[in-house]
C-alpha cells in the first residue's frame, strides 16, 4: 500500500520529466594493478619516481634504500628487474661532466635527481651535482643522463644532449643551494616542459633539448600543467568560491611561443583542485581522474566528458598505451585501465568516504584480487555534502557503502531509523567481529545484527608523560583520580617538576586560552558521555560539579603552570615569540587509543565523582552498507576485507590479541648502519694518538650512542608501553555516540557562538555560568526537540 | 475652522515624522556605506557592550566620506558581487518565468467558466496562506528526484508558480467587465488574442504591482536557498550571507547592504504608481 | 465568459502542472510522511507522529510563540494601518510623500536592513539613548523577551505600507456624498464610521487581516537572521522547530508539525471567512 503510493508519485514525476536511464558500469578487460606499495605503519620503504612507456611496455623507476628499475614488456607481462648497482659507473671518461675516477672507472653521480622525462624513445634523467660542506651547499653542475638498460643492468649514462642552462633553477637560501624537482614533465618537439615548485610558487620551465637554453614563463598562480594541442600547454586554476564545498576548475591554453594564455573551458563542481590532467594528442582528449573514476573529455568540452572506468588513484602521471589503455601512476601505485566504457562490467561498488580512511582505499587492491569482476569507485568528501538520509528517503541505492563518523548526526539518524544493512550474513565479517574489542563490538551491533565495520578509532583526554613524572619523583598513587583532584594536583605540579630541567608542565605553544578552551571542551564532552552512560537525559550542564570544574580551569595559577597570555593574531609586532623547547609533562591531547603518541603519554583516567569509573571515550569511523544497495553482498565482502588494511594503530585499538610491539621497518637497516659507524669510531679510538683526540672521539661516540637511544625510542609504531597502557584503560573505554557539546553547537549552525564561547578572543571574558548556560540552553533545546 | 486646520497640520507633521523614521534605515545604510572600513569596524566592535556607562558612537553620517567600502566590494573583492549576481539571476529568472505562467493562469481562473474553478481557486488561496516549511520536505525530495536539488532551478522553479501572484492577478481580472471580451470576440478575436491584446494591456497596473512585489520576494529569498542549496554555498543569493558579513564585522557590510537595497529602491521608484494602483485594486471578494 | 474548458487548457495547464508538482503533490505527498515512522520499513503509524509532535515541548513552545507573535503583529498592523489610512484619507493632498515612503519598506530586503536595525537596538544604541532621554532605563533589546520588540517593529515597518494602501483605496472609493448626506441627517462621526465606513471597507479589511497573518506567520526570516537556529526562548518559532527537525533529518516530524500548523491556519482562516460573510450579511441586513 505505502510502496505503491510512493511508486505512483515517482512514476508521475518520471513521466513528467522523462528522466534518462542510468548507465551500467565496471571492471574492464585488461585492468591491472602493476605495483602497489603500501604499509599500514605510515612509513614507506620505497617510492615510485617515474614511469615511462617503452614500446608496448613500461619502465618503472623506484627509489627506496636502493634504486630499482623494472621493465614490463607489455601491460600483461611480469616485471623484469634490472641490476642498478652500477647506476653511476662508466668506463669512459665523460666529456664535460664531473666524474671521479677510481681505478679507471668513472663515477658520474649527478645524484640529485631533479626530474625524469622521455625523449625520442629514450628515458632521461635531469641530474644535478653539488657539494656539501659545513652546513652549506653549492650546486656545481647539472646534466642530462640517459637510462640505459642492457645485459640485465640499469645505468645512467652520459648523452649527446647539451648541458642544460640551470642557473634559473637553483634556489639559494643563504648558504644553502638546492634545485627544485621538475614535475609533470612533458616533451613537445625538442622542448622539455616541466612545472617547478619553488619559493616563488609554482612556475613552468621550458628547456630546449637542442641548445640547453632554459626559458621561464611568467604566469599567475596555477595548479596543474599538462601538454596541449599543437605544442601548447594546458594549465589549470581552481577557485573555491567563498563557503563553497566545490571548486571551479578553469583550464587555460598556454601558447608556448608567445606565453599568452587563453581560457578554454570551465569545470564546475570539482571536488579536488589538484585534478591531474593528461592530454592525448592522438584523440585530442583530456584525461583525468575525478571522484574515483577515470574521465575523458574530448575537445575540452565538459558536456562531452564521460566516465570510462574506475581508478583508485588520482595519479601523478598518465601514459597512453596501445589498444586504448592508459597507465596511471603515483608514488605508490601503478595501474592499467581500459578506456573503453562499453567494456565496463555491470557491477559497480560505489563508496562515499567521509571518514578519510586509508583502510577503505587500501582495500581496493585486495578486492581486485578477490573479485576482479567488481569495479570499485571511491568518492571522497572531506566535509559531507551528500544528504544521506534524503537518498534513503528516495530509496536511492546509488552509493553502496558510506564511511561515516560513529558520533555524527548522519550515522545517528541512520542507526535510529534502522537504515543500516545487516552484515551478519558475511562469514568473514562475523569472524572479524570475534576479534574486535568487546566495547567496540557492542557499538557495531544493533538488535543482535552487525551493522557497521570499524575503520579507525580516536579519542582524547588529559595525558601525562609518566617517564618524566617518575623522574621527578612522582608515583602512580599520587596521580589524581577525579577532576577535582586533578585541579588540586595541578597546583602542586610546578613545584614537583621544578628540579627537572628538561621538563615543563604543558606544551610551550599552549596559552591560557588554549588551555581553558581545551579543558572546557574536554570536560563538557566527558560529562555528556558520562550522563549518557547513566541513561540520564534530564541533566543540566550548569550543575554544581561542572560549574566548579570550569571555574577552577579559569582560576588556576597560569603563571605557575607556564601558560602565557594569548598572542593576538592581529597584533603585527608581538606575533612571534620563541621559546626554548622543553618536554611537557602534561598534554590536553592525550590519546585514549593506541598510537605513536601513547608511547610517551599515558592518560590520566579521571572520574567526575569519587568512587565512579573514569570516563574515557573513543570515537570511531565506520563503514556501513546502504540498505537500498543492489550490490549489498559485494559491499559486505568489500567491508570484510577492510580489517587487514587498517592502519596499525587502529588495528591495535580495535582488535584484541594484538600484543606484539611493532617497530618501523627502517629500524633494522638503520641500526646496522649506526652499529657500523660506531664500530668504525671505536677503531679510531684504538688508534687515537693523544688524549685530546681520544676524548674528542669518545665524545663523538657518546653522541652516537645517544642518537641511537633516541632513534630506538621513537622507532616504535606501536610500543610495548602503548599496548600496556591501552590494556589498563580498556575497562573504562566506551564508544562515543553523540557529538561533543562543542561540535553539536557548531553543527547546529551556531559556529560563531562556539568561537565566542570556546576559542575566540571573546571567550576570555566568558564566565563559567555563561558558558554552561549557553550550552544548556542550546543543547537543552536540541535535546527537547528530540531526534 | 481654524482649529481644524491646525489639527490637519499637526497630523501632517506627525506623518512627516513617521515617514522620516520609516526612511531612516535606508538613508542611514546609504550614509554609512560611505564610511571608511576602519570606522565601520570600530563602530561594529562596540556592539554588545552591556555596560551602562558606555554609549555607541552612532551618528547619522560618517566622519569622513570614503568610497573604500564600495571599492572593496566592487573592485577589490568579488565575493559580494558574485552573490549579488546570483541574486540578480534568481530575481530575473523568476520574474521572467512568472510572466509567462501566472497571468495566463489567472486569466483562466477568472474568465473561463468550468467545473471546479472555484475549488481550484480556493486551493490556491489555501496554498498561499501556508508558510514555506509546510511543503518543504516533500519539495526537497521531489527536487532531489528530479535531480534539481543543489542547482539554481531548485530555487527558481517552485517560485514560478507562487500562488500569491495568481491570487493577486485573478482578483484584478475578475473585475474586468465581460463586455470587453465579448466585444472582442464579436470582432473575431479568440481568447488568445483577447488575452494578449486586451486583457494584458488593461491589467498593466496590477501586472506592475505583481512584478514589483514578486521582485521584492525573490530579492529577499532566504529559506529556499538555505534548504535547497545546502551544498552549494556558491549559488546562494546575497540575502543569505549578510548575517556572516555583519556578525564579525567585515567593514564593508553597509556598502553591501546599500548595493543590495539599491535595485529594490530603483524598482520601487520606477513602478511606484503601478504598485499603488495595483494594490489599491485588490480586495477580497 | 468563455465556457469551453478546451479553450482554457493552454492557459491553465502550464501553471497547473507547476502548481501540482511544486505545491500540490508535495502537499498531498507530505501527508504520507506524517503518518509513517520513517524507519526503513516505513510502517504506517497513524496519528502517532501527530501525538508525539503535539506533545513535544519545543513544538509547543514554537507554536505558542508563533501564535503569540502573530496575535501581536497582525492586530497591531491592522489597527495602525487603519488609523494611518484614515488620517491620510482626511488630509489627502499632502499624503503622497508619506504614502510613497510608507510603502517602500515592503520592497526592501530585510536581510540588508537588519544590519542597521540591530545597531539601533544595541544596548548602547540610539533607541536606548532615546529611552534614557525620556527618563527610562536602558533595555537589553537583543536578548530574551525584549527581543520580540525589535522583531515586531521590523515587521510593522515592513508591512505597514501595503496595508495602509489597501485601506486607503477602500476609503477613497467611498463616495463623499454618503458622508455629506449622513452629516445632514445629524449622524455623529462614530455613527458614520460604523454605518458607512466599516461596511464598505470590510472586503479590504478582510484582505488586510489575511495578509497580516500570512506575513506574521512568515516572520521567521527575521527571527532566523537575529537569533539563528536556536534563538532565545521567547523567539523560538514553529519554523525554528521545523527547520531544526529538518536539519536533524527527521522529515516525519517536520511534515507532521507542518500539517498541524496548516490545520490551524485553515481553521483560523475558515473562521475568518465565515465571520466575514456573517458580518457582511448582518450589515447588509441592517441597512
């Protein structure tokens, strides 16, 4: 009955407007991920410097600890690796290039890779040579070197190309000279064009490969550059109209002879101003990746733009290959995409990512391995622009997966109204659920059904550097248990750490306003979480307890705590104060989850009343499936794969049984190198001739040891301490379900009020009564309105 | 008799005073728009002081005449001009569309006799009485379904059929004597020709009034854009952003306001007689 | 005049189609939202939403404020415009300037005018200067219940002209001879007003009442500009409630509240219509 009503309404509207049908979509023949380097630890061992077309195949140049050169004979072939150990060696004495000769072999380093380009079928490097001495550097020379791949070896050899005139490209900051890298390189005829990001902003250089002459174009600020028709260049400029969520992208044609510009087209409603453009002269089409899809725009006409295929990266570069394939690459990934839209498959999984979660984008590659027939299109919206509930009301299944913050109003609305697909049918998700911390698992289930998958976790409260505290003679028992005790205790802290030279109470940049606004934000939020936990919704924020705490935060002896007066941004003269760095004992950004910082800081687990449990909230980013999705099963499968792509700190927060500390991958090699250096100096020490030299070396050795300690200390992605501290907090952790009062005010279109009450200059004069009454009034109204 | 004359002069003086007070907001806005931005900022910063010892330094006209505000909004910074252009586009598109649709609808409702005519008219009056929010949600969903949400059409299209102007024109057309049209049909003119050649010219005053009033409404749109264009702040008309301009004083809010008032003022001065006679001819029957 | 429906079609259809799409269907379709729960199954819940919304404190507050504001604004507007029109009618020759200036605000965008308006009513602003000059204390116009005063004044400022003009034209259409005759008969001014002026201005008066209420219901625009989504309690209108519920994505409650309000509006205007008829009949009968 109800369904038919809606149907009839929709039918009438359809008839009136004769809406066109929707286009089918997906994973086309020949799509492939050639390389995807990834790590969940946030540290990349290697990165892709350049990718070139080589006949029907590719050459990929990577740089990690060592250089790697790989050739793919064609787009289906496996990579063939070249030995790059003789990268800079040559047997012949190079003409007019600096080369160091050792035993008849010339070492041409030109080690600063300024840029790569392909020219007349060859692959070239623009290399620079400099000297470094006593904290100063000089660029001595620059040259074009050619990549030679022969007999399984990859080398950079000298070429017939002239010496480039690089004087314009050298940046000089006092004693320190360096060259900015050439990006978006493009060769047209005998001219190499490249965009260069310098201290003057982004510019374009043109280097004549016949003469080596260099020309610089005088341009207004722009965003991206690519080749254009008939030897021209195309540059893009984006404009974000005030308050707009979307940018307008304008494309200009730059006449390379005259340097004149001409507007060719405008793209509206662009999500990302760094849209990377590529021009294919054969078809006179512009290609770019937008909102997770590869687009082709013939003749610079936005009306004719068409989505060709999915594409997981926006790309640093794009290569046009035979048979209508393109290769898109960035520093981590190289993928092949079919550009024939008619070959797209029929199953398209559309993801709307509002959580900025790497887990979602990393899973694409796993999904491609498991379900190659499904095309995954990820659209990012850093601020949510899509009206999810409206889509639900219209029973719109366009987006299959939404990534949302668990405490957002959108998630709450979907949750309260049962608009979340039951994922319990997916065995892998259920198996993952078993491993999830119980407090999180509980938040992900509704009426016994699994309705969301966790992607990231975060949370904060006051944190303390326990190492420093103990060093100052403090004990765990002395730490406060309640917020009242916290303020009592805070008064004693300065005295306690007075004898610690290297420590101070808070971060140096914290001023009084930062301190108060952060604490007020924190306390009101934690109080709200506490009351929600109690199931009490008839409370007022301006109660005796909270008022007392907010008052105490305002009345505290700022000078003793080293909290200085706020520096007025408008004040042009006094805007810059420098401080000597000391490590803080306390932070108001202490993390309740497992992460890098929680090695150093333990949370102060504060309760509101004595005898109560402390309040420690965690906010989650989750993925859910649209109940109207036609690909619900595939969507669930996709979500089941996210578990292994979580960033390591998130994985350690969300899953149980993670007890092994994790060290950064670079640590081993670095330790080895350090050990070698130390050994070497120990050797020097033995050979030392006099006492002075000896003590000098000893001092250096001591310094090395300290460096090593320091390196080890910060070498942990997840440290033993972080894991232990998290375990201690576990009984008190809970998932935050509502926006904090501050966030709620800013969502409720009262953002200037938030500024006035919390952060702005005016907040200095806001009394605790005013603050809490304002929150009460607004939030009470919101609460009384209901959801 | 002398007494009566005095009373009339007193009444005139009072009315004059009232007229001055009524005009004052516009006048002062214009005067202030010629202040320097620093002066405006300084003045606006003294707002909200609850101390009984302090008065704002609010005078009628600026200390020194300056075109700085106008230079800012017309030359240096395109923001205001951008939103102003949006407003112009909305107002123009709405007015144009209404001209095509509303007079003929009113004509049909007044000069054709068919079953359900009165009921239809009654419904239109009812719709006219309802505030925007009543049809807001279904409208959003319909517009979304039509793919018009977050496009200028979402603001323009519903306005083209605004019941109030149908009502206004219909009330006027009803009073036109049937003889007028009968005479025309004697001469062989069908309803189309009569409508174009006779009815529209005769309705000139009320058309002018309706156009001016409709302009006033579309020039002051607030709820519609805020609801239909949530993710397209760049499409907003100027009316929705004064708040932000004035809350944290930008220094050029008065020039912005002046610029925004100006077209309305010009339209009023131009159509004044039409508006007056148009309104005068309307009554509830 | 024209009796063939066929002929009316070209005039009727475009407008009717639009009215149907953007007003008719949404209005009828909206009922559907108000009787379902908005959950995924979207079950029919009858009048549950109506009961819930009716009982909601904020809805009650909003409704109360909207009605109160309307009952302050509309009668004030009615009386003031009638008095002014009557005054203007008597001193016709000099009324032109006043008439032009009083109608002008109707066309002015209130968003632009509010900038100066709020300055006037600031605690240290000219209105308070006048207050102190008259020997009264300063008033904090921009918070709490006092905020209603600038809002109401803004409403009057904007709408007065329109109503004055309507009244004035009605008054001017009354033949002077009627009054002359009545004066000869010895009828007092009051008597003249009741038996001549009133009956002849009733159709216009009725229009003014309707317009006054319609504009008063729409006072939200100004309220929103001054107080935002959550203004001080005395200014929280029904539209605030509806807009906020919309922001909270609770479309059920928005539509439900809207229909309750629509119902109240219809009943109110229905009564007005009836009373107008009755008044006309009684006056006609009294002649």
